[in-house]
C-alpha cells in the first residue's frame, strides 16, 4: 500500500518511503508538564496517534518506533513552582500522571519511547559540545549559543528569510550574542533554579536542544517523520533542524508534518473568553473521551478546526449509531479488518473526515444487511474504527457509561429490579413510573424474552 503525506519541508504532497521499512521511526513533540493539556494540545496527540496506527497497519507493529517526549525542565515550570510554592518535581510528576490519564481516555496508544528531558541532560551536553567543536556554536558568559550564520539552510522549514525570523521570534537582545538570531543551547541557572554541571557552568538546556538530543538517542541521527503543531514550525522545529543537521552531518527528519490551530466557537481559545477547555475538565464533566477524539478527527489535521461542545455532542450521537451497528459482533466469527475505503482515506495524507464518512457508510450497510452478511460488515467496521482509535469499548459498556446521568449504574439496576417486581405484582402504574423516570434520565430499557431487561444510556 502506498502512503502520501504533506511534507512541510517541501511544501508538497509526497509519496512516503521509509528509510528502512523494517524500522519506521517517528517523533512527535510532547507536553511541557506544568499544567493540564487543553484541546489544542490534544489535537496533535490524537491525529498523530492515527498516523502511528496507520504505520503499524502498513509496516507491522514490530517495525514502527514512535517517540513522544515529556518536557519537564522549562521556564514555565519554574514560574509555576514559584507561583504555587510547590516543588518542580511535585508539579511535573502530578501533571505528567494526569496527562497520561487524559490521553488514555482519548484512546491514544502509548509511544514506544517517552523520554523526559531531565533524563537526557548528558546527551544534550554532548551534542552541544559537538556543535561547538564543529564551529556551529559558541560559549559566552555561561551560555552556549547556536550560530545561525553557520548553517546555510536556516529558514528552509518555515520559508522565512533571516530578518523575518529575527523580527518574529521575540529574540532576546544580549551583548554576548554574535547575531541577534543566535539561540540558546545552554543557559546558567541561579541557586533557586534547577541546574546541572556543564563545561559552561551550572545551568540547564534550552528548549530546542532537548528534542534534538532525545530524538537522536531514541531514533537515530536520521529518521522518517517529525510531527507537531503548526505553532512549532518556527522557532522550535527550525532550530531543531539546524542543530541536528549540523551536529550529525545528516538530515534530521525526512518528512515534517504539522497540524492546524484550534478555535472555539469561532474564536481563539482563551481563558479570558471562557472558552478554554482542558481535556481533564471535559472528562470530569462526564464527556466520553471517544467523543472528544472523534470531534478532533472530524476535520483534516492540516486545517484549522473549530471546536465546541456542540461538536462533541454531535460526535457522541454518531458514536451511538456506530456502537448500535456493532451490537452482536463476534470476532470469532469474523476477524476485524479495516475496509479498503478507510485505508485509502488515511493513506491520502491522513484524511480522517473521509475515513469517518466511510465508517458511516459501513454502518448504513450493516443496518440494511441480511443477518448472514452482517458479521463481515461488522468486522470491517471494527477494524476500520481500530485504525481511528474509535469503538474501543464493548457496545453494552459504551451505552452504560457514555453519558453521565442522575442515576448511577447500581441505581439503574435497582430501579429495573423494582420495575420487574412491580410488573409481576401487576402494579403497572409503579412500573410505568420507574420506566418514565429512567427514560427522563436518558436511559433506554430493552425488555428481552424471559422477563430480562437490559439498559443503555442514550
């Protein structure tokens, strides 16, 4: 199967050919763990999780290696520690744990490698020393800086000239810089800031060198795909390329993929506007993680996306329809496998909207099919949904948990038992009262032969 992805580096759609089909490697910039992940942070996690699933489908699970880092040393983390009075270790560990819980609820697979910056300081120091030795970096007043004039290709990812990059980067004006655009590889730490010994004094790494060192250590000097949000193209990814290519004398990543921005109800996401949603808040409000995931996949990853609670509600309704179509599916009778249309859509630059349309078409076919034809169609629906990270629960579990209601599962079971007893006693008014209370809470009752009643939330 042929894959094609839009490569930010070339600005074109390109056929994807891995450097080694037995060792396909991708790197995605992960979270800076000082606060909860918002839906904008979640978008690259979700869309590039689909990419990971697709690569595993095409090349085999054992042939794909995925690194997503955790940035646990950063000025934002230091500021949060000063504001809260908590230690940096407490903040980063708690936030990392919550991040893992939140993205697990979005059905994101764990990466093969999840390096934390603080565990790779020696590798960062070693890369900086290589850059200095090769004339691409220099030390000044406790800092180590990358000399952008030394790298001829600087700006080729963002397609900007030098003056535009310097003007747009909010560069720090410092007398020790040879060029205002030179960026920090290492900076000194005060006594109350985290720091490590280095040839340039006690300090900590700059943001960009962190990813370059962790990517090289886990995936090698050259790998296939580097991905992240559109906001990372400059300066972060531009600087990664400059560092890595200069240190390794090799192209860092051969394909660069970037997802678009998220707005909320047509406006930029902002805490001051009250439209700032964290994944944790949405989950705590009882919104199913799969509904959030489906909403994030409803638009093409490269374009902007407007996110709203209405879109989540619409996604949940669509998931209800898909789960109903899976009821009675038995994997022993028909093994899950993705439909050709879904594979074709995802192979064409991760066209998730088209892939979802293919899922809806399968549901329609299942609903119209004769009983003998349903298992094969359900197997295609399940296999296709697996590629998108959807329909990961059993239908019964989904319908009993997908909506938060007034009544808990135990209370619903008790009310159903009371209704059965009332009907047995011919107290039909009581039975209807219990049924109506459950229906009002969004609970559908399914009376089965033999006096058994099943239920599901709508």
